[in-house]
C-alpha cells in the first residue's frame, strides 16, 4: 500500500506541507487584499462623495440633471446612490429605474451617525446590510457586505438631507482577485503533487534498488550490485557505494567460507578415521563416510537415523557433564572402534561435541593374535620340552633299568620330537602362505575317486569313537584341476576337527555337489558348535573357539584352519563357516572346476 511505502509517506508529507502553506498564504493574501481594496474603495467613494457635493453646490438650480448624470457614471463603477431627507425617508431620483438596489441603511447608519452627517460631516463604513433586490414578481431582501459613504445633501448651502453612496461586495473586483487566488492555490497544489511524486521517486528509487539487491542476496545471489549515479554524487549515491562495498566483502567472505568448507569436507572425506559432530542436544550434525559406516552398524531401521547410538551416547553425556575429553573403545558385530570425544566451546559453554572414531578391529585382532601366538607356542612347546627333559633325565639317571623301559622312554622322546617338528613345519608353511609363497601343482583329478580315498582314512577312527561318518556325493562329478595334496590336507583337517569335536553317537556328514561351475564341499557335524562372537576369528592361527578344550581333548596346534583358508584362497576359492552352540558346525568350501590359465 502506497501510504506504507517511503514514496507514499514522502509524497503525502510534501503535499500536506505545501497545501498548508498555500492555504495560510491564501488566507493572509485574501485578508490583505480585502482590507487594502476596501480601504481604496472607501477612499474612492469618499472622493466621489466630495465631487458629488461640489457638483451639487455648483449646480444650485439643476440638481436633478446633475444627479441623473451622477447615476450614469455610478453604474460604470457599480456604485449605488440613495438620497434621504432629514427625516430619513428615501427621496425618489430621476430615472430611478437605472439603479433599483435599495439598501436598508439603518443596518449600518445609526441615528447618531445620521445626525452627524446632517451637521455636515462625511462618514464611511464597511459592514453588512440588507439589500432589497428586484425579482421577476417582487422584491427580495438579502444580506451583503457593503462599503457605504454618507455625505450631506446641500441645497443653496443648506443641508436638506443625506446622500448615500455604497458598493456591494459581490460586484467588486476583489471577488475576482480572490477567485484567481483560489485557482492559483489549486494549480500550485497540483503542480506540487506532480513535483513531490517525481522528487520522492528520484529519492526512493535507489532505496528500492537496494531493497531488491538485499532480497537477492538473501536468496544467495551475492554478486548483486546496486547501480550508482556517479554524476549525481550525493548521500544516496554514497549509501549505494557503501552497500556495494559491503556486498563485495560479504561475497568474498562467503567465497572464503565456501572454500574452507570444501577443504574441510574434502579432508573429512579423505580421512580414514570417522568424524561425528554433535550439537548441544546430542543430535548428529556432521559425519564423514567412515562415521556413516559406523552409525549404520548401530541403526537397525530408518527410524533410528539421526539418533546417537547408546555406546556413543554414554561418552557424550560424560563429556557434557565433566567438560573433559573421553577416550575408550566400543564393540559391535565383531568390530572394535577406538573413540576420542572432546567438547566444543562457545563463550565458555559447551555448544556441542566432536567425536573421532577409528576402526581398530585389525589392530586389536593382531594384538590378540600376537598374545595368543606367544601363549599357544609356549603352551605347545612347553609340554613336549618338559617331556623330553624329563625322559632324557630318566635315561641319564638310569631310572629305566630294563631295555623295554628304555625303549618306551625313547619312543616317547621320539613322538614328542616329531610333534615339535610338525609344529615347526606348520608354522613355516603358514608363514610362507601368509607371505604369498604358495606353489600349486595343478593336475586333473577324478573327484569321485579322490573323495572316496580321503573318507576311507577316517572310517576306522569314526567307528572307534562311535561316530557315524556319512557322505552324500553327487553322481557324475566333473574332472577338476586342483593341487591334490593341498586339497586333501584341507579336507583331512576339516573332517578330523569334526570327528574330534563330535561326541559319541553323533554324526559327521560330507556333502559334495556342483553349483554354478563350482564344486560345493561341505563338512557338517553335530558337535558342540562355535559361539557366534568367535566365528570371525576361527581361521586365525592358534585361535580356539572352545576355551575349555584342553590339549588332550583337541590334540591340534590351532593352525589347521588358518592353513586351510590359505590353501583354498590360493585355488581362487572360498571357505565359510556357520555354527550354533549345541547343534553343530558346518564348514563350506567353494572351489572352481576349470583348468588354470596360462598365466596361472
């Protein structure tokens, strides 16, 4: 709405001020003109009255003829004449139809004033009196402002009455002057309106341009500038230039902030550590890809997105409450993350928290492997070394007094030394495999004959332990290109583990079939099973899922599954495990059928 805009307010202010000034000036001018003109008219009438007196004095014998000429002259100047006798009665004038307006002189001329005129004074008045005007049917009385001059009517130097000379305001030329003053004021107001609109538009146009530029900047168009009229260097031009300087500095600041933001985003994206920023309410405000992967492990559905996981929430509360950095580990789904969480301050108040997370699963695993390796090697070597030391001391001290006893001691020493040698060989084989030095001697193999030979080795062992050994082998299996010794070592290890960890009365089943150009081998037992948290680590060296198993129960070195995985991987295959506590374990091997390429 225009009256709410700067243009409207400025326009209305100028119009009101100019109209008020013109009105006051017109009133003042009217008063001055009216007063001056009435005084001039009064003087003119008094002068006219004196000339009438002089004329009457010079024409003592022909007053009627003189008055007739006076009436003719008075009509030219809109002057009316009335002659009163000493009693105040109007005397008829010659050719009275020439001037038919009759004033009610008593409205102005008081009896005392009338007597003064009869005594020879000439008096004048400006006032309001009733005028009798002729109409179509009769006469009508109406009030008018009049200028009246009363002068004595002398006949032969004797005052016979009073001559009244008067003019009606409506017939005076001052009325036209007032009308032209009014017209001039109206024209002045109209021109002022046009000028005020033009002036206000000129003043407010740069302001409107600055308003539009500011609105564009709020929409992100920081390159917007306000046009500056250099040839009209004034305050508004200075304001426009200051606005443009502000816009340039703001654009430069936004550009620098954007660059810093992009750099920070690039740094966060390239970091291997996860970064999570939280606000004062604990809501996630910023993350990078590693942090997103961490949060996805905790978020089970879309409803939980944006919420802080419980382990991190505990760190967050400690940081907010203590205003101190917190360091610790969290674990989920077999992964371990190291967390460093520190407060973010704003005016000595915590406005949020930044958390840096690192996937230390491999470090923790390697550390555990190192500890387990030392413990297992120490355990595996300690027993045979102790037995070697003990039996060798028995031989030295001649405790065995018969050849049979000495032979028995020698057999134990031989078995333990072979066991130590087997452990060392497996360690060397595993070291070579982990370094990538595995040589495969691929040859065509009849899979049906190969499987029957491997399973035949375990028939007697399973029968002794009252375990049923089952096999389900698909007919017409294709010929494969494997390293027969290496795959036999894998199957032997898996079947031996299954038999050793299956109680009497249980079953071990070997299944072989073709699946999508691959051979699917599965070894399934009904043993004690493996805990879920141990499944990711069963292929690590020296790792034993059942912590309660003793050396005598398992009889293994803890390296078999690790060696099996390396051998299967060397054949471009895969080995997987599924297990449930109390229900058994299934190891699955997927091996390609085709012959190796020339490069292989």
